[in-house]
C-alpha cells in the first residue's frame, strides 16, 4: 500500500517535472552549449570555446550594463525599502480609513510593468508630460524642457528607477506590514512601560524582529530589479547612448537585433550564475542556524 501511494505521488509530480524539463532545464542546457559557439544567421555553428565569455568581460563587453544594473538595483530597491517601511509603520497604526487608503496604495501592483513604463514615458515627456509641467508651475523648473528625462544621459536611468519605485513600493510595504502585524504586542507594551519612544521601538524591537521578513523581501526585489526589462524597454529601450541599458536589455538586443546568439547566451549564463550564487549565499546567511542562535 505504501509503495502504491509513492507511485501515485510521483504521477502527480510528473506533469510539473515534464513542464520544468521542457521549458526550463532544456533551454538552459541549450543556452550553455550555445555560449561556446559562434552561431551565424543561417544557424551554422563554429566552436570558439571561452571567447564569448572573455568578450563579455573585456572592452566592448557588458561591463557598462553591469554598472547600470547595479545603480538601478541600489537606487530603486533602496528607495522602495525606505518608503515601504515608512508606509508600513504608518498603516500599522490602524487609524480610521487606513484600510481604504491602503487599498488605493495597492493599485500599482495591479498594473503590468510594460503598461507602467508606457504611462511614465508619457508623463515624463518634455513636450506634454505632466511631470515637467508640475515642476514648472511650482517653480522648480523655469521651462518644461529643462530636464529631458528620457533623452538626457544624466536622467534616463533615474527616470526608469522612478517608475520602478512607484510600481513596486507597495510590495515592500505589504511584506514589511505583514511582519509588523505578526509582532508580539507584549514586547512593545514592555518597551513603552520602560519609557521607550516610537523611534526606539522601531530600531530596537520592530526592525530586529522582522529582520527575516525584511531580508526575504529585499532578496526578492534585488533579483527582480536585476532582471528588469519591461519598464526600461518601454521608456528608453536602453538609450540614449546606452545610458539606461541594463544586462537584460543588452542580452535581448544582442540576440534579436545583432543576431549574435553565442555571445547573448554567454552573457545570459553569467547573469544567471550571478543571480543563483547571490540567492544561495543570501538565503544561507539568512537561515543559518548558528547566526539565528546568537
């Protein structure tokens, strides 16, 4: 009877295993193999060994895109975490009408990243965008053409970060709020009796207790921001002059525009390896029993 139940269990997992093999494992294996070849437009292959990987880390490689990706992660995820924490602390008070306001805060999560990118592209237009119009009316800008958000190399990546912050800050807020609502109220009451103020409660009790939740949310967002494609592509397509081009964008362009499958595969393999290593190291440090026992 026990043997039959195991076979039944395996049958239930079989469709998922077949799906994973066909749409995840097989493409990754093919990508790794292709990264060692130079593949022509007609599909002809010539073995080049590690040349594609060497090319990725030398002049003309994707080091500029790696720098842009790191800047994008630091700015977007950093601001989302701070703003999300502030909103979570605000909604934790559970004042009258907080649930209605929180529902409106969730609206960006229901919008596809591509749609959000197109919306912000229109809003940041120097010709008819509402952002520059508002900044001009309140006196920050003298003219709506003072800041060319999407056409100036100095502002293009920041513009994409702003759109990402607006889109995913509610996610960070929800994660942190869920951790705050699971706190033991007795600890907070004891801290109040001891005379701890609101800031002291936040930094000495709330943040240390919700640290696992906060770090988990950070890891999810860092990985998600690292592979962001939709928003940047909709707003700038990586321009101008590659100023907002991230790793995901250069891989896509190399594959579809330049038809360099081998080089694109090599960059994708490096990118996936970095994300996998980051995830393993991050989660190991998060759930290490020795560190938790301290």
